[in-house]
């Protein structure tokens, strides 16, 4: 097996982009889908559990409805999704069925993974499908989602599904065969990167934009997905899906970029916190607070310098360094209005300002996850970990 062999993974999430599945003029690429279904059958017969996150409902629907390449209004996109989703689900059922595999359709909205109870319900349903030896085929519910309540792209949805289900590997099939130092279509000097140990700011700076009107994502969204996945201990591969049998192409050692999982992944309840896609607010903290967080302590109000966003107690907020880089996420113990009032205060001063006895921590350490950026700070500057200011 190569370092990127799929056969060593127990549970694999595979994400397929719209442009891979749907031709602008002829519709569904049935030969390509059949070859991918064959790949999935090989892995499933080898003992792996496969989850599919499939784009394509809107792209297929607009082809069926003859809507062309023009930009669609929201209601047209939703109508196209309604038509396309039926055709897409049927195509997946037929393709997987030829390999004696059962399949089940799961349509998710943002709240299904962001709200804790709905997250647990979605996880239970998908887990049951896997126990029944069915392949979950998952997509965003584009018939009802609007720009305010959507994942924005299926790369991040796939990462959320992979971490929710404890997948060992996330494979993003794309129109590019991996990560380059710059977008290769624009820079002939761009160099291919076979392995990424950690998604650093330098790696993020290499990202480009979406390649066609059929896809919402680009390399940037794939790196966003990588940060979610690797932080939870899920490895990730980006490779070309334009060839037939794209999963077996990885097995043959064809070009792909492998993202190593974190050596200290978040688990269980904190996986849900870390994978939240859109924080409800942001707390900018000082150097002392960062040191406390990196040493495993809670965030106290004294270390908070700026509060932004309209959040409620229990919402997920991002914790930012003075330079604006996210270093942690957590469930905040105060509404935004009260957080603004007590930011920068010592614990003994909180009750006087709020008029009631309140929690000492803005975010308790049990509800807090340090991000990859925080790990980079810890590795780069041991002075951070030496401070216990704002710890609790």
C-alpha cells in the first residue's frame, strides 16, 4: 500500500463536486458515476464503510429544466434542486445497486449539524444506515436553504459529516489533482505539494477561487474543510475526480495531496464545537489569555479586549489573537450584551457590574477547543504557555 492507500481506512467520506457529475449540456455523466460506484463497491467489499457527500442537484436540475448557464434567482435554484435531487438520488441508487450496495439519501440544512440535538439525531440516522450496510448519500437541502442558513459549499459540509461520523479519511474529488503553491492555471511555475503536515497561513495563502459556475467552492473552501477534518483526527486527500475510477487512481499512486491528521485531535463533544462552521460572535483576547488557553485553562473576562457579534449564552464563538487570527472556539457563558459589559474585568468585579452572581469564566475550559492556529503559536513561542493570566 502507498502512503495514500485507501484500504487501511475503516470509514471514508467521499465528496463529489457538481462539475464532476454533471455535464453542462448532456446532464449526468453516467459512465463516470458507474466507475466511481465500482470503486466504492471495492472498498466496501474490503470492509470499509463509505459515506458519499454528493453535489449536483442544482446543476442537474438546471440541465433538466433547460436553464442554461445564466445566474439563477434563489427560487429558481431551489426549484432546480427539487427537480435535480430526484434524478440524482435515483442515479446513485442505480449505480450503487449494480455493485449490490444499498443506499440512503440524507438531506441536511446548516442547523442539522450546528444545533446539538439535531446534530445527534443526524449522526444517529447515518450511523444506523451504516450498520445496515447502506451507503449514505448526503447533500445539502438546497430546496429550502437560503444564503443565510447554508453551508456555502459541499467541501465544508463533507468535513462536517466526516468529523460528525468519526471518519478516518475525507477524500475531496475535484477538478484539480491536489494543492499547488499557486493556482496552476494562472501560474505555470506553481509547484505541486504532495503532503501537508499542517494547514498554516502560508498554506492558506496558496488557495484560489472557484473554477466554474457549477461549483461554489475552490481551493480555499477545501483548506477550510481540511482544518475542520484534520483537527478532529481525520486525514484528508484532495485529488482529481475527472478521470474514471478516481478512488482506485489514488490506490495506484496517481497524483494527490495528503493532509495529515492532527496528532492531538479533539474528540467527542468537543468535535461538535470545533466543527461549527459559522461562529455566532468573536472575542479578541490579549497575550495573557492566549497563554492561559494554551495551558488548558478557561477564558476569564479579564483577558477579553473586544466583543463582536450578536450571540446568546451557549452559542459558539471564535477566540481571536490581537492580530485577528482564530486560536480557539468555545461555548460562551454570557449573552453578547453582558459580555461587552464585563470584558476586561476581574472576576471580583463581575457581580457589581451585572447585579447578580455570575460565572467566573467567559468560556469554561470544558467547552473550549484550541484550534490548529493555537497549536502553531504554542509550537512557535513557548512564552505563550508560560502565562496564566486570565486562566481559571
